[in-house]
C-alpha cells in the first residue's frame, strides 16, 4: 500500500492513555498528523513523533462556531500538507467525520475514512447543537472518501440510506487483558462515564436485581468522572465508585464477574458498540446489555457473550445465564480476539491480504 499517514481531528489528546491512541493510532502503527487542543499539549498528552497542529477547543466544537474556528486555524497548513502527501504518494487515513470533512476540502487528498460512530446523531444526544450542519459535515466526509470503514452493520445501513455510499464493517480494536483470579465476592461492574440519568437508573436497577439474587455481590462503577448528583445516588444505593488509570484497570477488570452496558435509551443506542463492551470481553467477562442496543445485542446473541434485557424487567433466567458464563472467560477472550484484534483492524484498513 505504500506510505501512510493518519489524521485525527477530534481535537483531543493523542497520548498513551487516549482513546485515539488505543483504538486508532497504536493498531495502525503509522505516522500521525493531528489537531490537538493546546491544553492537551501543555499536559503532554500528545503522541510522540507526530505532526501536531495546535488548536484551542471551544466549549462545543460540534456546531458552526467550533467548525469555523477549526477551519480558520487549520486550512492553510492542511492544504500544504495534503499537497506534499500527494506528491510523495502518501495515503491519508482520516478518523472521524470532522477529520474527513477537513481533508475533503482538498480534492487531491484521496483519503480513506474510518468512522467511530454517527457524528450527526451524537451532537443532539450528548448536548451538542446544529444537527443539520453536523449532517452536512458527515455527508461531505463520507461522499468524498475513497473508501469508508464503519464499526457495525447498523451504521453501514445508515450510511447507505442517508448518503447512498457503500462502506465496509471493521470493528474498533481492543487490547487483550491479562488473566487474573476472580474476586471472592461476586462483582458486577459498570465501566466508564455515565452519560445521562436514564443510563444511571438502568445501571442501578440491574445492580439491585443482581444484589437481590446474590446478596453478597459487590457492585462497582469504575470511572474517573461521575457527576456529583449521580455519585450521591449511586452511593445511596450501596454502589462503590472507584477511579483508576488504565494500567490499574487492566489488572482489576479481569478480577470482576460481569460487565454492564446500559446506554440503551437514546437515538444512538441501536448503533453503539461501546469500548466498555470490548474491554469487558477482552477481560473475559460476560455482559448484561440493555436491549435497546440492537447492534451490540446481535453480537452478544450470535457469540453467546451474555444477555440483553430490559432493566425494568430483569428475569431470573437471565441471571442464571450470566452465572453459567462466568466460567467461560477463555472462550469469551477468544471471541474478543476474533472480532476485535488489532491485527484484524490494521489489515482491513490498510488493505493487507489475510
């Protein structure tokens, strides 16, 4: 395929602990060009040996103000870089619709586009704005790409229906976790940020149903940030909140028993395959998934990785199923390697025959 340069424009850190590094930069192991927030540069959260264009991240960069700011700061240097890349036969792989949109301004860029999700739906769900503008950004990024990769079949259908573009499914990769001995008390875990009240209440309901079945269970939320109101409600219901870095997490998560994925009640839910899910099964944990997460539930059911439930009506049979899967950590890890290996991701994106 020749030389490759990656381009990420999510205006986020690209250092060792960032999602950009774990899910995009490290698996592809190529040179990086990135727009990085000045504050991340000051903190040192930037990939070494990368070409960095510093920007100042606005409060919301999903709408028109953020887009204009990024365009103003990056248009000239981007035009120079894309010309040089084309002259030297370098392939550009862009991560995300904003990245693809910026590169698409230059018709000679000839880029491949990797989509982590659906940008035009994410903004209204996560408190952004300008849904119409986000749709235009996404449409241009998708339609001008040489090839588009998406992380699921539902997103593949969405891109085809909305923009008339065929894409290829390639799941975002996950790192393998070490094998560890289980904690003595049955430990269900929710990993990561709790985005809204619906997710909070669904998580609490499932934890309570587990506690009712296994009285000695010890529910845990693993997160470096929980809103104060959410934190008080979790603690009031006897749920422990633990903050740990990624290295600590790699040693702790395999010691738990089951992972919860409860973001099932927003317009994005049918399309989501969350990174927490990939972390769970990479650590050998079965999962309890909100039934509204259609794409994820299809994977869970096909590969027998857990159960998909309505949190309000959690049957005993679902818990029986989870208890039977706790001892199948080895098989669950094999499924993780098959679906979410870095090698699989790299070969698909770079067009390497397998």
